C-alpha cells in the first residue's frame, strides 16, 4: 500500500453550491469552511503529516470586491477563533503565496505562523494569493541572483515549499479537470483525483474513499 504523507486539495465549487442552495455565492464559502474543518480532522485521523489547501489564487483577485472581502473576513475570523485550538492540537500553519493583504490580516497570518511554527502533528499549508508560475519565476530569479546551478534540487530549495515533501495526492472537487496554476512543479508525480462533488458537499466519507483508492494505485515514478 502506498504511504500517504501529503494531500493537496483544490477546494472548488463553493460558489455553485451557494447559488444552488442559498442563492448566494458567499453562503457557499461559509459552508466550504465547514468542510475545511471536517477534512482537517480526517487528515489527523489518517495520520497524514501535510495538508495543502488552495484557498485563494493570484487570479481570484478578478472576482467582485464583495466576494473577495467576504472570503478574507471568513479567513480572519477563522484564524481569530480557531488558531489557539489548532495550536493545542499540535498543528503547524504555513502560508504559501505572497502576503499582500491588509496590514491587519498580514499581522494575523504572521502571528499564526509564528505561534504554531514548532508544532509537529500536522502541517497545514494554506495557499493564499498563490500562483505556481510566479512562485517558479521567483525561484529562478533567486537562483540567477545567487549564481547557482539550475538543478532540480536547487529549484526545490528556492520554492516556497522548500522543506515540504511533494504532495502524493491531489484532490480537486467541483467537477472540473484542471490544475489552475497550483503547485505545477510539485505535482509532477502526484496521483490526481477529480471529484464531481462541490467542495461544501464533500465529506469525510468522500475523503476516505479517495484515500483507499490512492493506496491501491501502483506508483511507478517512471519505472515499470
Ligand atoms: C473555489 O470555489 C473556492 C475558493 C476560491 C475559496 C476557498 C475558500 C474556502 C473553502 C473557505 C475559506 C477557507 C479558509 C481556510 C478560511 P469557487 O468559488 O471558485 O466555486 P465555483 O467554481 O462554484 O464558482
């Protein structure tokens, strides 16, 4: 059976779920946060050490301001209300992406990372204002500036995900089959599961069903 150390998730479908059930995209984001909580619990139960969640892409700034504000308020309240408990559960929070938010949110993100930095049970990487292409460009610029060789190892070391093992498994909910500029380098050998359900409807059983399927796959990494 395949070991499972790192799961990455593109949590797609909040807007559609919200429109269908409550006639409001933001209601879908609120419900989506409940799924985040469920999946964190289930990740711990499965003894998975890394969970990377795509919460806001560099392209998501193109959404209406009202929706963007709602999402960041949700995040702010989540951190204010939940970080102490996550810390108590020995969970480490790391932000991927560039922190170009309000000074208040930047401070909250930095404090949350700092507070949980020594925790060891589970590392949650929250991708916020994250885009894989700009992450790669930044890595190449650093390599160029430091006049070091371009190699797989040096690229790994200059990405924001340095010291984080690559995802074994990527799940994308919401019935769409694309990567949306998410961890393009790091997902090179990941097993990818596209899930029909919208993120707010995704639950523990769905997560465990995918994990069981993943464990059965013969992972070759180019060999036979
Ligand atoms: C994609 O669905 C989802 C997002 C852009 C936001 C993800 C946010 C959450 C799950 C809740 C907040 C999370 C935290 C950690 C505070 P979409 O809106 O693109 O859905 P659509 O494809 O149906 O429009």
